[in-house]
């Protein structure tokens, strides 16, 4: 029997915790599917309310804007990634192999998992690839950062950065390297899908080729000169 994973997210991300009710869970479940189908720009709370048979006002009782909903979904994703990183690196003796496992986690798409039955992780991953940068590339990012809206993403970057320092304690830019790798993993797959002349990553092998490319990049960057 599979167990259910419940992630604790910052209360500032929502007006009312969506995990506290059937309606809230339905809002999150169908928001992911609709963002995947429509894209962030075309997605609205009115369309979401019509999909789940509720009122637009009811959606606003959980999230004050679709931007805050996107922040919630990306925070959920990074919290889930943090959990996966722990599983991938636990009981692995070699620092190099721990780092390789972590890089694989942050550069591969997440598959649907029975332990989170109301979340379609595959759809959420596509939303993250296409739209997660919109969560912070906007005018109010500094204020949201002060509120702690990006803590889960920062923790993921710090976790992998610490693994880099286990391999090479003198490497001066571990967090910068990790954030570059994560953002690049999204862009390379987006390019493979939509702008293929900008990458050697191929659509049919996007996961493996992206992971191979970025793992090679990291280990070359942190290699100690002979």
C-alpha cells in the first residue's frame, strides 16, 4: 500500500490552506491541469471555477491571485524536489555519486506518483518548465522574496550546492552553478520542444541528453586543476 505525502508550505502562499478541504484540493488539482493545457496567460480563475463547478469568489477564498497560485504550485514542486533529493542521496557513500544522483533529480522530469494522488506531477513539471520563471521575473519579486516566497527553491539549490562542496570544497560558485543548471534544464527541454535550433538536446531524448549535458558541465566546472 502506498503512503500519502503531505508537504507543509508557507502560509503566506495562500489565503486558506487548499489541503484543508475537498474544494481546495480540487482547485489545486485542476489548476495544474488547466495551466498545462492553456498556459499561464490564458488561465483565469473564472475558467477554473467553471471547470470544477464552483464560483470564482470561492477560488479567491484560497488564493488572492493567479500569480499567488503559481507561487504555491512552484513552491509545492520545489518542496517535493527537496523530498526526492533526500531519497536519492541517502545511504550513498560516494560524494561524487551523491552529486550525480542529485543532478539527475533536478534535471529529469518527475513522473506521476501515487503518494500524491491529487497532484499530476507530470503536468506540474510541464507547468514548471514553461511558467516557473514567471513566479519571480516581475516587478514585485523583492517584496515577495522578503516574505519568503522562494524558500523551497533556495533550499533545493543549497542542498545540491552543499553536495558540490563535498566534491570540491574550494569551488567558489556552487549555488550559482546549481541555479544555472536547474534553469538550463528547463530551457533546454523547452528549446528542444519549441526552438530546436538552439540546442543539441533532442525532443525524443530530452531527459537523458539534458542530464548528460548538465552533469558533464558541472563536473568539468568543479574539477580540480591537475
